[in-house]
């Protein structure tokens, strides 16, 4: 069966510090991978998605970046965090050819202080 | 533009039936999905309607009317554990973007004793 891992579960970082969140998927090959951010009590904002190694599409211009160094690894980074980067970060995957059923990791709750 | 609309909040009592509506405006349409998210958790897939009509999965049912660009999630025999946010989503079919989902802002369901 497929499993998606995210770490860390919670993170408190000062403004201006760097960020690296990692997501890995097990049990599948060549998945489409997604990074979402969710502010408290709000909807899901798509940040990045990737259809393959090294292929990244950015949805929202901001100080975040993403990379996909391996087929089942997706990394979200920032060189300098802003207060507005606080939120719940979710990684999700979708099988190629599948259209509607996304599977989400447990999420990382980031607080920028 | 493409958008989905759903009520922001719904309140019901245990044992009751509640309906959460979703209307959509999209360029093309492949089907409507529903996700559940408990506080602090990640969204989980509930159901998908690709064709008109009712899909039933236990206490939950989902309905779609493509001619009305409308769907709903029906929750029966409500339990306290059903208190969560519910999101509708459609596949984004704009050119070059057919691997993304467009999400509604979510409906917060509170089930009271």
C-alpha cells in the first residue's frame, strides 16, 4: 500500500531563518506530488506541484521554493521565512492518470515567530 | 475564472441528516470530489461523482447534477465524530493544468449533542 511521510510534524522558526520540509512517498512510482498551505480555519492553497523529477510548477509567487530530487521525494524550502509563512503545510500525491483522489501526508504545522 | 462555492458553516445535532452544497464554475468538468478534514489533521478523500446521480458509501452519500453545476454531500445519522471541515474539489482542466484540483473553501460542520 502507498504511504506518504512528512516531517517534522511541528516547527517553530524565527523570522528570517531558512526552512526545509521533506515529503516522501512509498509504494508507488512516478506520482504527481503537491505542496499545499492552509492558514488556520481556511481552505487549501496550492503552492507547488510536480509531475516528475526536477519538474516543478509554482502556483503562487512568494519566498518559497520546491525541489524534487528523487521520484518519491518532494522538498519545500525557504531562504528567509516571513511571519506570513506560518501555517499548516501539507504534501499530497496523485497517481499518474488518476484525476480526483489525492492522498495527503500528516502535515507540518509551522509557526514563524 | 474557475471557482467552487460552499457554505462556510453548518450546525446540526446528533442523529440528524445534514446536506452540504457545492456549486462550481469551471472550464470543462470531470467530476466532483469530497474530502473530510478533522481539526489538526490532513484531508481524507470521501467520495467522487463523475456522473449525475447519487453515490452512497455507508452514512455518507454524494450527489451530482452536471446540468446545474451543483453537487452535495449528505451525512446521515450524524455522530459527534463527524464534526469536521468538508471540502469539495474539481479537476482543473485548463490547458496544461489537468493534474491539479480546484478546491472549495470548506464547510465547517459542528455536530451538537
